[in-house]
């Protein structure tokens, strides 16, 4: 498939300033000549105005700019052209049809970036960062994706990969000697080197939770008794009326979720049904869903009515359950504000907006969102699984080395497995199945 010339629309569908149809492969320039006419430029990259025609029908498809890129100085490492025409679904479809009529075929999802990987223009973790960058829901998520796109994670994992291979090579070398010839302490040194490598892996593994939240958005759930003001507080946090509010208990029957951002961390803010006994069938289903959301939440905010006589006990119970107590309607009882803060609650007023900033800061602390830096490393679920595998194999290697020279053979085998797991992160070790899994998640034009 890599020898085919492929084409795809690389811009989003719908009205836009321009639409781009990308073509890559050994026949890319032939496609350009058939669609846009003219001769090849003398230097690359090049750009010129052209009228685009469908060679099968002779019909003019569009007009715009034609870009040439000679491989390997292109995104894919192959000869590439881009037809830049008018934006919109039909103009881009006409351009793509013209390219296919000229000899290209429709690209598979992620095939352009897959070719870039196979031609040494990128590695797997950088390729994955392309989609993370495109789909970033906050500035912090974009910064983390850009850092990975620039190769920071690849440098870290490639260094670990090299360290593991070095220990494995030394272990394999020692296997050439009789056990009595091995210098005392050699296996102990290898064990200490493995422990140091395992520590580096654990550091990367510790970034997984933050990475998951940056990619998918942290789930922050507002929960509590009916009429505590959860929906009103959600509206105040969002700065607009998203949830229906009413003095009637049980107004919220289902989970309402909205995207949000706290300290640069993308958040899915969820309002849930009020928790109470004796509710009807429909409301009980809403309560069951609320309880399920609370269990899944990265941070749960229990909204408590500040006018309730037992607010102190509710604050203590919420804190004991690991939730953030938000004492709402503090505007009605301002005299308890200092006492509430002293008990660890966040005094807020959904009506006036008072205390919302302090509540957001408390949520950020709960999410550990305030400790990250721009450009932080944040491993994905695929990376986490591979790093966990490598950590397990390193553990086996250290256990074998603890047995002395007799454990060198199983240690070397475990080290080889650990290296393969780490190498699969950046693509130093890969298979077609791995590439299918990674690039199958990409859009067609990328």
C-alpha cells in the first residue's frame, strides 16, 4: 500500500476560507500535472496559482493554489502536492474526485502520518501527539500535546530503552563466562541499574492520570441533597444558564454535563439529581445515575445548603467521604462564613457569585491541576500499558539477578521483554497490528 499514490481532503467539512486536498506518493506529481497542468517547478517546495480540472470529464473543478513538495522534504517523506481550493463540502469533494480520476486512491485513516512514520519523518508517540494537539480542549492540553509533538516523551523513553538494552547486553556478555569466573558484585550492579531504570519508568507512569484528564477532561460532579442549589451553582460556574433551576425538589432528573476549564485543565462539569430517600421511580433512576457519576468522578463537590441547621455535620461527612464541601447560599447567612471556611468548606453563593473563585481553586487542588507546568509530559493509556509491562519485566529481572550468576539467563530474557515494551512507545519496536491500532484512530486526511 505504501507504493500507492493516495489522496484525501485534509480540512474539515463545511464552509471555510479554503479546502485542502493532499496527495502523496510516487505518482503525486503526475496527478498534479493531470489536474492542474503545467510543468514541474525547478525548486521545491513551490507554489503557484492553477485551475483544477477533472481529467476524466474535462470539467473545471475549482481554482486556487497548487503546492509541490519533493520527497523526502515533505510531511510523509514522499513526493506530495496540495490542491488548495475554495472551502466547503462540494468544492473539496470535486477536487478529491479530480485527484482520484488522475490516478490517486482514497487514503485510509491516518495513512499520511503512517507513511511519515515508515519513512522516518516522525515516531509513534509524536504521531499520536498530532491527534492530541488537534483535539486539545484547553491551552494546557495543547501545551502537553505540543511538548510530545516536539519529542520530549520520545527522548525520555528512548533513553530508557537504551539503558535497558545496555544492561541486557552486559547480562548476555556475562553468560559467556562460567559462574565461578564472574566477578563478585556484577549481578548486584546490574540489579541497581535496573532499579534506577524502574524509578524513571515510575516517574512517567505517575503522569498518566493527568494525561487522561488532559485528553478526556476531568469529571467534576456536583452532588448533594435536593434544593441545595447544585443547578444554580453549575450555572454560576459556567457563567450562563445551562441547568434548569426551580424551588421544587427533584427538578434535575438526569445527569447534565458541560465542558469547562479549571486552571487550564479541561473539565466535564456534571450536575446530578438530588440524593434523597422516598423518591419516585423516575427520580430514583436519576439518583442511581448520580451515585454512579460520583463513583467515577475525578472530583466530587457536595453542595450543602448553608441555611440547613445541620450544615456542620454535612460538611464533616462530605470531607470524610473525600468530597469538596461547597456551602451554598452563604449570602443568606454571611455570619457563618468564617466558621465554614475554618471547617474546610468553600462558602459560596450561586446567586451573587461570591466564593466561586475559591471553589474553583479547591477543585484544581483536588485534581492536582495547579501543579502542572506548561509543556508537561502526560502519557496516554497506550503508553501507560507499555510502561507497566516494562516495569513488571524489570521486576522479574531484578528478582532473577538477586539469585546471583545463576539468574543471568532469565534476567536477560526479562530485560529483552522490557526493552520491547518501552521501544513500542516511540516505534523503535513495531508491528503492523500496532500501526493499525495507532493510525486507525486518525482522521482520513491526516
